[in-house]
C-alpha cells in the first residue's frame, strides 16, 4: 500500500470467484488502542482514530510524535520512542517512510537500509548490545499499536538499581 492510499479504509477480499468489498473497522484501521500502555498514549490514539489516517506515515508523523527525527534515509527514519519500555537506556523507532504493513510490501532495498541504520545507531552510540524487534501486519499478532511496518532498537539499562529485563510482547492476550 502506498502513502497515497494509506487513508482508505476499504479492503477487497476474493471469495468463490467474487470480489466482495469489506469496510475495515475504522477504529483499528491504523492503530490498535487496546495495545497502548499509557494513558497519554491512548489520548493521542483517540485523536488519530478521529482523524482516520496512519500516524507513522511521513506526512502525519510530526502531528502526533514529538521526539525529533534523528536520521532519515531513502526508506526509513529514526526517532526515539515517545513511550519507551521500562528499564531501557535507549529505545529507538525505525519507521518506514512509505505505508507498508508487511515485509512483502516493502522493496528489498529497504531491508538493506534498515540494517545500515541499525549499524549506524550501534556505532554512533557505542552500543554494547541490545535487541531489534520488528512489528508488522495484524496487531492481534504483532501486539503493536500502529499498523505500519516499524522496527524497534531496544537497549536495556542493566546498570540501573531497579533493573528488570525488558520484555517485548508479541500477540494480544
């Protein structure tokens, strides 16, 4: 799906050689508020639902996401997560510049650039280690709040006095 049709809320399904048009649930078209972890995050998501567009598409991102863009490539941008996981020292988001919901929609070159940008973060911040997680597709499976292909680079704060391991949730439940 490209940026220009990321605002549509109609899905086409083929069943028994017929095409039936099914209107997507407008509340879950671009965001899944049930996966939000913070009250202020839910407040922002209600505004996004009312607007009816993807908050991670480049033309909408700065309406809802206040942390600055750190670096922008041809396919991805890097920013800090506005709502980082607990017990993390760093939590960055790498957001696809096009509205891709799955890997199949993104060009192969986007994968190469994603690795380059994660390596750039690793060098830039002298990262000793961490995790990279990518959310894609149906938010019942990904447990994401935004239905837009994005990666998270998560560095735990293992030196904090109250440190507990950072957990990345996959699947709703």
